[in-house]
C-alpha cells in the first residue's frame, strides 16, 4: 500500500508561440520575456499531510520572495495543526478521540461547512465521516485481507455526514465510534490558502502543490503552466503520451492528457498510489453508500475556481457512472478529465489540452 502523492506532472514551454501574430503582439511578447528574465524563481519542498508538498514561486526581490515562501510554509503548518490525522494533537485528531471539540478554529469550521454543502448536494457521495471505513480497510490490508461483509456493514453504520454537528462554538459527532477524515478536502483548502498567502505577499507567478494544485501567473518562460496527468492504468499501451483527440459536442477522448492552465485550480484523485489490492480494485477512494471502491474510474481530475471544491469533487466524480459525468460537471460548473479502468481518457469540453 503506497502513500498518496501528486499525480500531476508540471512543465512549461510545451506550446510554441504562434507565428501568425502581428508586430505589436511579437513586441509585447518580447517585452514580457525581458520582464520575466528579471524574476527570481525559488522553490520549497516539505513533508505535510503525510506526503511531499512543493511550492515554486517568483518575484523580482529575493527578500520578498523568501518572506513569501516562509509565510506559505507557515500557512500549510497552520492548516495541518487543525486538520491532519498524521498529527495526534491536531484539532481533528482530538475531535475523533473525544467526540467533540469546543471553539474550533475558524478554518476548520469553514472546511466542515464546505464539506457539509458538498455532501448535501452530492447526496452523500462525499462524506468526511468515512474514517471508520478507512480504518476497516486499512486494518484488513495490513493482514493482506479485505474486510468481511459484516466488518464493512459495521463501519458503514458509523458513516453519516448528517451526524456531524458543526457550529462556531462546538463540533460534535452524534454517534459513538464516529471519526472524521479531511484527507479528501483539507489539502485543497491548504492549497487555496497558500495561493492567497503568496498573492498577499506580492507574488504574481507560482505553482503550488500543497496536496492539490493552484497556479498564479505564468511559468518561468512566461507561458502558461502545462500539467500532465499520470496514467493510472498500469499497461504498456497506456504509458505513451500522444495527442489523440476525438471531438464530439460535449466531450473528447484523449490519451495521457497535458492540460494548459487557464487559472483554475486542479485536483486529482487516483487509484494507483494508495491501494488495498494489487489489481487496484480496492483502494483509498471508498463509496460511502456501499463501503467499497467504485468500479468506473482509475483517475479523476477536476478543474474548479477553488482547490477545496476541486479536491472534494474528485471523490464525487469517482462515484459517477460514465453516462452522468458531463451533466454532473455542468451542474457543479467545473470541468473534468477522467481515465476509466480500461485506460481510456475523457475530457469535458472546457478543458484546454496541449
């Protein structure tokens, strides 16, 4: 069983500048390149939320850049202290131990209310009270087994987003034995907060991977960021990167897509890195209603205006049958790139591909 890691690959310069632009456009591009050459680019890598996080940012002033990156790291640590299950003293860990938490930090309360909204409007396809199911699968996997039907049922009886009562004064779990996991939303929230922190420090160009991905401005060559999605199907025929698109009115069939950033946040969930079985049939994404991993998809990427929403919705789309994907994307006002179990990729029409 592997720890979850980022499945977007970062790059730039995959698109050549158009040769058809007029003189003014070419001069503007040259000025932009000269300006970009004045930028100083630096990176931070750190371990957070049980995985490796990474920030790459630029500014003309090295001291300003260092201050911004330090503040970004502190932002991640602040969110961790509230929401990480890897920290036994986080607010979330204490809530799970005791069943209640007085005066939750404002950010934790905000995430719980966002989660409640997404649970309600997805009919419970997203549910932060999934921790008992995760525990059941994790314990069985440690013994190289899968949980019994009875064990799954006992865990499912404790999964109920409506039994999480959150107010600014108190968070309480209404059933003994309940437990929350914010692994499906906290990293998106942290990514949004890091983006805000960098922007507040005057950073205009950055790539943030605080578990999910948010972007500011352009890549170091002054062109849009390009992000390639890792294939989750472990067969040789699906490892090649090709540009092969079949157009229809609403969706496209693509192979190993490379996304061109349009400024929206991106989140990816995959069945490849945290698995409970070698064939990836059972993995960390679990259907709250059945207790088992959904059978439709191997990888889901959501593009949304905020990373916290994109992060949560990757789980919602994992539960979505293929014939309902496009309608659901429209209803949430997002775009998706998804790979099914056979290795076929589909992308909704609003996705820009290299």
